């Protein structure tokens, strides 16, 4: 009887241990093909840095030797960082990759060895004006040249850069607003909300997600409208600056009763052209197969359509990334 009891206990212990082991991830045995893959993200306090950490953790669980690390960087600085080999994969905006290839501001010389991998976040150019303003399009705005109180956020950020490119398309500079009797405010988005609420600004240019909390607050406090980006301006921003066509759906913001056509310079992952094809392939495939997991860090990733993430990167897609998209059926 005692022997039977002991046998039952041992059998139960074996089954319990097997269950535990089956629920534990097996140690990765496949190499990534590079010993130290650095992902250069954004600032430590920003949203890109924890995403880079999650991507590195995913690679370390998938491939042997803990080959990946997330490091701080910045959207403007990263093309130079990657081009010089100080990191292997970077986060930036599609428009900055396009600008880097041409040696256009914010870059002083051409950076020609960069390749796109995939988009990670759609962005939307949102031009907000008080509802009472007498123009309903950018064509009308630049024809009228009203005494507007403009806030394009701060120099050095993507929002400001996009505003510059829009003004340049029409043959003007941001400073020309003052010549028209208007004014300019260079502040962050939180302060811009207060300025809008107090009527110190009545036009606001923003490049960000949709919705963004600042624009939402503004539209609650003061009736407003969002100007569309269409026609030749839209096509120029897409063709020359690597932006993507976007639509802000009706209902995104208070009193937004119709869809608004616009563009956006998407957040992208990129690398140099000489990063081995197999490394880029394994990296891309791992990310595409684990978007739900990454969405636990960056919620919007769970809503993206992978069949669109290879488009409008601002640079030609790396062949390793293209291979992963094709193999998974997202690019045909």
C-alpha cells in the first residue's frame, strides 16, 4: 500500500513538473547573427525608449546570447547615429530619412546609406484654427494672409519642421506671419493649450497621433476647425518628404462632423544598407509576429494593418525587411 502511495506521489510530481516546464519558455538556441544589436530610440522620458526596450527584450527571448539593447537617442539625431555605426537600428520619422538623403534641413550634408525597415506609428498633420476665422483651406489662408496668432510649437521638433515645409510650399516663411500683422508663439503643447484657451493663439500646427490630448482640450475650450491638406501640397509632402496619406475620421474630436484629409510623417524603424540581410529579416519577422505583445507597451501597435507598414518609409526598404513582409504575406 505504501509502495502504491509513493508511486502515485512520484507520478503526480513528475506530471506537475512537466506542466511547469511546458509553461516556461525554452532557452533560445538560434543566433540573431549579430552579438550586440543596439536600438537607438528617443529620450528616456519619451514613448519610444520603453518600446525599444520591449523590442530588445523580445529579441533576447527569441535569439541566443541576449543580443539586443535599447539605448536613448532622438528622431533628428538617429539618422546620423545609425549612419556612423554607433547603433544598428534607429527610430525616426519618414520625413527625416527623406531629408537626410537630400542633405536638407535639419541635416547639413547628405546621409545616403540608410534603408527603411517598417513603420511603427501613424502620425497626422493637424492644423487647428478658430472656427470664426474666415478661411477654410490653406489655399485661402495664404491668399488672404490674415493677422493670425500662430503657434507651430518649438524649433527643433517635428511639428515645427512640418509647419515650415507647408509655408515653404506656398513661397513663404513662418516669420512672414508677423509681416501680415500676426504673432508667433514658440512653446510646448501643454503651454499651447493654455494660450489657446486664453485666446493668445488662434492657429496651431501639430504633427502627432489622432486624437491628441492637446487638440482635444483646445476644441472643447474654443470652437475650432481642422484645415485639410489636399491637392498638390499633399502630393508634394508625400513624394518629396516621405509622408503618408491620412484621414482624421469624423468624431475624433468635438464638433468634427466630417472626415478631414491630411498627411503625416510616420514613425519608422531603419538601419544602414550594409546591416546583414539575415539580421534585418529576423528582426523584422520577430516584430511583425509579435505586434500584439508590443502593443502592451505601445497600444496603437495592436491596431495597425501590417500590410501597410512597408509603405512610405522615407527611404527604400532594406531587402531583409522586404523578405520578412513577403514571407508573412503582407507584401505581394
